[in-house]
C-alpha cells in the first residue's frame, strides 16, 4: 500500500516537474531582451528586459570586427595585410563554415567579412591572433594574443558605456565554463558604434560575397553568405545575426528611411536622417521579432517626431538608460 502511494506521489511529482519545466522554458523564451534606439538622437523608443545580463553568443563578433577595424586604422597597417590561421584555431572554435585550415592566409578585410557575414569562428580567432600579437609587440609585452585581443574588446565595450558586458573570447562559441555576457542595451551601444563607422557598412550590408583563401601556394575563391535574413527588407542594411544554445536567437539590425528635407527661409535646406537600431537577444524567432519591433519602433519614432522630439527624462536616452 505504502509502495503504491509512493509510486503515485513520484508519478505526480514527475508530471508536476515536467509542467514546471515546460512553463519555465516558455517563460524563458518569452522573456527575450529587446531595444529599439534612434541612431542619431539615441532616444530609446521600445525596450523590454533591455538591461538584463545574458549570454550573447556570436554577437561578440561585433566587438571583434570593430577592434580589428580600429586597429587597422590606428596602426596604419590597413586591411589588405595577410593573416595566417593559427595552428590552435580548430581546437577551440565551433563554426568553420569556410573550411579554414591552419596555415591558410586571408586578408584582414576578408576575415572581417567572414566574421560578420558568415559568423565564422575560425575567422574571428584568426583576427584575434593577428591583431592581438601586434598589440603585444607594440606594447613590448609577452602573452596570449587571444587574451590581449579580448582585453581590447572589453575596453571598447567600457568606452562605449557597455558596462554590463564582459566578453570571454572573440567568437562567442560557448565551449568554456565562463561565457560572454551582455545586455540588449549594451549590444545597441556597440551596434551604434559600428554603424557610425562608414567602413563597417561594407562588411554588413551584402547578402553574399566571395573571399580569397591563400593555401599551399594557390588561391581559393569561397562564397560567404550573410546570416542576417532581414537584409534588404524594410531598409535593413546590417548588422549581425547569431544563434547559440545558451544565447538563443539574437539579432542586431540597423534600418534607414529616406531623409526629410526642409527648406529654410534663407534658402538653405535642413536635412533630418532617420535610422533605427533594433536588438533582440534570446528569442525563439529573432527575425520575426526584430521585424515586428522595427515596425513598432518606426511608429513610436513617428509619434515622437510629430510631437517635436521631446525628451522629458534623460533616462529616455541610451546613454542614461
């Protein structure tokens, strides 16, 4: 009798636990972190759970690309220099869509394309190795180039006000106990920095592009397809899409509408540009959610513009959000 009661209780407990797990999973998926920001005024138009720290997976590659691009300008080396794929890269990477092998060489330009468009982990590791080594050399230090590069990523995040962000590697692949974390608001800050650099648009607004791999004395032309399926829809021209087991579906997009031109009494013209950045983290359907938020964002933006662009509280601005 007691055994039957215990069995029934165990069965009920298991069913109840299963229901709890199902409810928790549904709630977790429903609680994506989102934010919509006006690029030029940094006004937050839509936000939900935007300051919650969470895994961001390959969204770390936005910082990876920007550190590499900034280095290419500051060092005056440029983006045409060839960088070799390090021998250790396949041991720590996840996605290797291009089939890169140790010893392959690619330009920094093509590595950024592969990192941003194709979300290739080996490409991100190669960027970090090459740029990190150069940083260490210029500083007169010894050390791990990956660690040095990640230090630069975190410095960039801190400089842009992304204080809830802590990157652990340049690729975002979740193969270590400690993983990179950020917030939707912080990813928006990094995305705004990326779109402020005209050069970055070349790396994010193409649906596909061929890059060159130098291997064993020969050259291979390999296509890279953009993982951002919203590209070209509703004015979307970037920036990054990613999905990993712990981060869920993530997207950071920028979209621009035609500028408004107002003739002034003195004959001059006043031009207002219109661009939004939308960030979605931890979504079961990031592209559908991003597309919906983009529509909500433009509606809120239109109302705000019609009201004269009022800022009633400094916390409505991303810098103070």
